[in-house]
């Protein structure tokens, strides 16, 4: 890759930081598994102009869904349930109406027909998985037939997945233990935890929203504030609850790039990883992000959702993974601040975690620019 072209990334980030679009960010770009760029740009503390350092810990928000999805695929490989298994077979209280027909395939592809919601019940604490599942089963009902539309599920789908993984675990472990023992420890992700582990707290960057986020509250009974769950070491949220570093997320992307293996640990079969690169939502628009696009004055883009991941796809449209990455590029983003992707055709990996949660339209433009600079550094 061209070092001169990669050098365009820092000034592109600095220009947005100067405009206070976000406060700072850390980025890794790699080719063939070798890191060619690792930069920390901007500030950890905007008000006091404290520089951002490379070992910062971030709340990765919905990037958590990828890790939960990988654990679900691991359980499927082990025969604990299947893509075609109805969720109600594992969680019987999740029944009634269209919910009877929701499968794990629907959850993994965001085609369950369940509504876009950021909480299971208004005003509830969302730090405890048992309580969230109980509220989902009591309050959340399908609004569309499973498989009929693509609608990104911020909470419900991956909460149900996490619970199914827990209920079918032959060792009877908690979801946090499963995440740690079956994924984080084998991959050497020592600075990653479900819940903000005490030793990570000094390096953690507290989420700071740069827009009115009133519906996006994450309260915890143990930590004060509307987003206390992101600072709670005991919070168990399989949809948004992981804290991590850029270096650790790079380890996760390496596992995916290498077909399911890293650090001597086989997490998934290469057969499974290859299957996750296919578009499972042809002809569909992502209902949530379609609305965001319209609000921005853009044409809604295809959903491009696979089993467990987002895809770049073929259409030229506003996209966080850029306009020039290959159609097979796959990854996941987190609310206004985090993104990783792997381009299997060009063998390039990209990870960026940032300080300051941007409004999604501006975040799309920011990551589209950085992704295009990264991929066109291939020569």
C-alpha cells in the first residue's frame, strides 16, 4: 500500500475534528494482516485538549452485535440450534402472532419483522439481560411478517440471540462468561469486556453525543446517568454492551479475514465465514437507515445485510464502507462513532473507533471518506 496515500487519512480526520464534528479517533488499516497504518488523532478530552492515545478504551455500541452474531454462528456450528430454528423453540415465552415464525436466520439478517426500538419497555433499566428478555417477551410484538422486510433491530434481535446462546450452553454459563471464554480470551482480546471491567475504566472514553439523543438512553441501576450502563462493569447487553480498543477489534477482524481462525484459536469454520459474505436482503431497503437517508436528502440505499454482518454491495450509494471497496466487503458499525470492515478481494482491513458520537448522516460521510482513502491506498 502507498504510504503517501495512507498519509491522507490524518488530515482528513483533523479537518473534521477542527470543525468539532467529533473529538478524536484511532484507526488501523492493514493489508494481508500486516498493519500499515495505526494512528491516534485528536483529543481524549476536548475541553482540556488532552491528546488521544492509542490504548484508549471505547464503548463500541452496535459493533457488539458482530461479536454476539459470531457466538450465535459458533452455537449453530455446534448444533445447539440452527438458522432455521424458531426462536420460540429456545425461548418459549417469545410467542404469539408473527413471533411464532421468527427464526435465528431472521434475527441475524435483521428481517424478523420486529420493531425498531432502543428499549424493551419505557423507563426500564437495560443493564440486566434477564429483565430485558422478560420485557421483550411481554411488550415487543412483530410489526411485519418475518422475511418480508429488512429493518435494523437496535436491541431486540441480539438480546434474544444472547439469551438463546445462554440457554443452550452445555456448561450453564452466563452470557458474559460465554463471551469471555469462547471468544475474547481465545482471540487474545485482553482489553475487551462485556460491561466496563474495572481495570479498563481509567482508559475508557465516556460516550459524548453530539446531537439530541433523547430516545437513546441506556440507564443502569448501579451507575447514575442516562447512559450509566456503558460504565457499569456488571451490565450484560449483547446488542451494545462491549468496551474495547482498536487493537483488540483488529484481532477480531483478523479472525474473520483468516476465515474464522486467529491466534491458534478456531472460532468459526471458513465455510461459515464465506456464507456470511452473501447478500440476504436483495431488493430490500433497510427501513431504519432508509429513513435516515431520506432525512439527509439521499436516495435510500439497498439494505445489503448478510448473516451477521453488513455488506458493501454493488450499488454506488452513501455507505460507511466507502464507494470503492469491493462488493464483498463486510463489517459492522456502532452508533455514530465506530466501524470495522474487511475487504476479502483486496485483503484490506479497517478499524476506526472515535470519541464523540456523530449524527448518523455526518458519520456516514466521515467513514465513507476514510474508507475510500484507505482502500485506494492499495497500489
